[in-house]
C-alpha cells in the first residue's frame, strides 16, 4: 500500500505542468454572493496555450496581399491576380526584421477580405498560383512559415472570414469552403501557434452576409493544431477594443462573458463574442462588472496596431511611420498594461520591409533595451516583514511571494543599499495562481517619511509605470486591495534618462 502511494506521488511529481488542468472558465449564477464571485474570479487561470502566448509579450502582424499592389485597405475581390508581383519578396527579411525588434511571433494575412490567397490553394483560383510571381509557383505562407521555423519565431495565420471574392459566400457551403482553407493552412506548413479571425462580416459578391460557423472552425483548429491560440474573434484571446495599441488603465484578464448565451461548464468554444457589459471604458473586469455575464473566463487582451496609418503598405505613408518614442509609449500601454502587443509591419510592393520601418524598429528596440538593462533592485535587501525577496528578482514569472493581506502582510520594503535615481516601475503577478491585485502604491523614503512615487490599480502578467524621477535608497510596495491572496512574481526599478513624465 505504502509503495503504491509512493509510486502515485512519483507519477504526480513527474507529470508536466502542461497536463495539469487549469480552470479558465467558470459559470456563475444569481445564488452566489458577491464575495463568492470575486473569489471565483481570483482563482481562474490561463490555459497552457494562453500562458505561452502571454509570455511572448510582443508579436508581429504582416499585412501583405493584393492591397499592397492596388493601394487599398479593403479590396473588393475583383482585382486581377496578375497585379500581384512582389519581385524581390524575401520572407526571411520580414521575420528577421521582426525578430531583431524583439517580436516573438509573426502572423501573416494568408487571406484578407478581398479573398486573394497567398498560398496556392486548391479551394479557389483567386490566389498566387495565377499571379506572375515566381510564374505562379510561389507560396508566401510557406516562405514565412519556413523563415519563422529557421529563426525560432512563432508562426500564426490570419484568415479573413469575410471573403468578397468567393461566390459561395453567404451560403452554408461557404463554411465548408472555409474549413477546407483552414485544413490546408493547418496541415501543410508545420506548427501554427496562433489563428487570427477578424470580426468583419460584410457582404459577399452576391450581396449576402455569411453566418459564420465559428464553433465548427474552432473545433477543427483544436483538432489540427491544439497548441494554437485562437484570436480575436476566438475563444482564447480577446480584442482590446481599439486599434491604437493602448490597453486600459484597469485591464483584467478575467472578464464576464456570455450574457445571453448558455455555456457548458469548462467549455471555451462558444465565446466568439466580446466580453459582456461595457467594453469601452477604462476598466474591464472590475468588481462591479463581474456579474455582467453568466460566466467568468480567462480572456486576455491583445493590443493590435500598425506601425503606419494603414494596415497595408502605401508609399504615401513612408513619412508617417510611427516614431520610436511613440512605439515606446505603445509598449508601456500594451505589454505594460497586462496585454500582448500585436504590431503590424507591412512589406512594400517589392516584397520587402522598407528602411523607414526598419530604422524606427531598431531605435525602438535600443530604447527598450536601454531602459530595462539594469534592474536597480538587483542588489537590494528585504528589510520589512518580507526578508526573502529572491523570487521577485529571479526573472521567473512563476515564482512569487504571496501576501495574506492581513495586518501588515501586504508590504515589501527594500533597502537599495545606496542612493539610486529611478522613474520606471515593473511589477508582475504570478498569473498561474490568478490575477488578484486591485490597487497598490509604490513609495520611497526621503530620510524623514514615506512619500508616494507612483500608484496603480491592476498588475496582471505585467505592469509598467513611469513617474517623475526620484532619488532614494529605500522603497516599498504596498498592495492596498486584492482578491484573495495576491502572488507577486517580479519587481523591477529602472531609470530612463529620456523619460519626459513630469
Ligand atoms: C480589421 C480589418 O478590417 C483590417 O483590414 C485589418 O486586417 C485589421 C487587423 O482588422 O478589422
């Protein structure tokens, strides 16, 4: 008997974390008290796929296709495939440019709303195979997938549900056609890490709108590429609600869903809609909103934005590439507000990312590397109730210090050992435990008393705050309110000599 228990324990210890069940969807009902609902929200955690995706922090979008050649943003599906001829196309240059900028995963528009396919699909004649590019023998999806594999970058596909070219659009047959397109993309190019569905649902060539069979598509993706996350008209990753690259001041990863829908316990397949309630405000998932739906779900935010005004390349926008300074702000307001940034970088008609974009990306990367080069807390010592601060400084987002929130067990106080100048704070929660912090204040000791350097609400996977520079040798973080016991994973303090926050 003892042996059996020992064996069982051994097996449990050997079971990789990815096989353990995370609970990322829970139904709630009217009989539950507010406190119960808050406690449920605090224990909801990401799936293995969601956690992998969250840890990428910066991902890239490549909008490329017929629009690149016609100068449009939304093609009508009538442009001649002969127009598609990116004579110098170099997908490796795209992926390398992204990788050098810190982008960890690249999503390609395999088909945009015009229906033109960047791979030689069997499902339609409207594709690269009828273009002059490589005499119709080219395959952009393959070239990008291969470059991602070679350079160790994740690979994702954007397949527009809205198809303005296909004659079956607006009929049930279109859903079968879409399944065939998914099958090709998910079986011919190796591992796919993200499948991105846009919400646009306009009219097709016959003037009809399509009723998308999302649930069938999700099940198909789960079967063929179970490790992929499905965004943003999808169950794993939610659209933040704007295309500006900015998240909310309070961005919770646990949000209410399914106001008018009937969900099954444990099912994530049906959440093909935005969270319930008001999605446009500066708070999503706050206490007062948790009852807006009939379930709570781990549904983290992706902030998509283009480096240029448009999603596709237009020569006239060469001088309108966002500045490195503005991209830095976007980074602080996306990754630094508990989200994943999806930055679009569109190649030009040659099939290359231009130097205008590359120059900005390089200086953006250099800026971020410079800010986060030295964590000024590295040599610090815990001097309050919490002495063992190593989990906060080990670079591991799954080790943490937990706070009971009773008495003064909500504070971590640090001696920096010498005067340091700082103006950027980094905080991370261990989200494998749940997202819990609701408000905090960060203070410094000026020799006489504690003063506020900055304050915030949610932390989540990562929170970044900029504030006017302070010089001090003692600092402390006080968590003011939380759901259950919060688990603080990482803490960083930096000095950005270009920071203009007054
Ligand atoms: C939108 C689309 O309509 C745009 O063209 C672009 O693809 C963007 C990422 O999603 O909704």
